[in-house]
């Protein structure tokens, strides 16, 4: 007859001790990987654990260590963007790879509304996670304020202006946007517009600033279509708006590859040839860039590395609470393809 317990009663240390024929103290030393335990005793305890179906209680362990063993990845985007944006997936993969190696549990949290923000703030205050990695934080974000007040180990992907006391990792969005816009100008385009997204956060603001800087006196604010989301739909809607407002535009910088893909589909439905009539460039070098026809010229950012480095920064702060906040900027690269 199986000794595995059902869900109605969890196996205990005493169950292990009874099954192994050892004392509770010996079992406890094995579970805590302490010294002065014979190999035979360790083997007997491990065998008993398998037979009684013992699962170590995370709650009990946290009472001793004062740690949950979990790190939150807070994604401040609506679900439609999370599902459509390969960069978020790559950041998540990079984060999880580092945390898994460190035997930490990744908890993914999506923030889609002000109500979500309040819920997440209470969750963080409750001590359910030992640290947090935050994507796409908005200006004046209550989650940012809570992290500062709690003193929670944290790292932002991006650099919100009101998070000076928190570590961050990111790219130079302004410089990258300026470089790819200049490359677009060099193709001979005269009326260049922008599909600007995410202007409530540093990445969107910096990409618009880089675009304007590259154009200098040729920058026309009327040739900027604004949308809060880095999404395919935002690109299609913004491109329709730009064509209705300025049908003579011959170049477009889209704030993300998903935005560029939506714009290219709208252009082609309107009978515009890419790149012959209108050259278009994006940002991210995500899977969207290669789905486009022609393939998209864009800025490559190291999404997976961003996740890896953010996780390492949080783990460093947990291991050494006196660690000073620091920022890290990773390089980007302009990738030139057929769309421009």
C-alpha cells in the first residue's frame, strides 16, 4: 500500500523520521543540508521523503529565512501588448534563466489598469516577493513609489525619471532613434513622419526626442501621430491618420516593430509601395521585423540580456542589502533591410 499522503494531510518531518527510523533532529539536519550527518542517514532520509511524499513548506521556510524565494516581474502593459510584443517574451526568458539558476521563483504580474496598480502595491507591501523587476513603468507610477518606500530590492528595465533611487538597465533610446532616423534621411526622404508610442514613459519620450533631433529644422510636430501603445493596431491607425493629414509623406519612423508592421499593412492596402513610395523603419528587431514584406529596417536591442542583467541586479541587492543603486546601458545596433 502506498505511503504517499493525499492532499487532505501534508506529510511532516515526523512522518519522514518514522519512515526512516531516525530522529526529527537528524531529518532536520539533512533537510537544511547541515554537516555531521552520515551518508547512510542522508540516503535513508531521501528515501523516506520519496515514500511519504514530503513537500517542504515554503511558508515555514520563509519564517526562518524571512524570504519568500520569489521575484516579481511586473509588466506595466495591457494584455494585448504583452501577447504581441516578442521583446517582452525575450526579457521574461532572460529573467527566468538567471532566477532559475539561482533557485528563485519568477512571479509574472501584468498591470493593465489603475486598479491593478493598487493591487500590486498591496501585494508588494505584503512581503510576498523578495524583489521586483519592472518593465514599462509610467511617470508618477504608484508602484515605483511603493518600491522606494518599502526599500524593496528592484531593477527597472528602462529609466523612469522619478526612480533615481532604484537600479535600472536599459538602452540609449534617444541615440538609437536619432541614428536610424538619420539613416532614413540619408536615403533622400524629404517629408518624414513618426508613429510615436508610449509617451507616458522614458522609452517613448526618448525615441521621439531622438527623431526630432535627427531632423533638426525639418522636424514638424504635425507629422507625429501619437498612441499610448506599442501595438500593431496603433501603427495602422496612426498611419491612416498621417496619410489623411499629409499624403505627401515619403518616410516614417515607427516607435516599435509592431507599430511599423501595422503601418506597412495599411500603406499597402492604400496602394503605397514600400520602400519606393514611402520608406519605413522600426525599433526593437523583434520577430515582427522579419514578418514584414519587405523585411523591416530597425534598431536591434538586446531584450534577453536586459532581462538577465535586471535579474542579476536584483539578486545582488538581496544578497547584499547595502548595494548602491546603479544604471547600466547596453548597446544597440541599426539593422538595415529592405523597408527603407
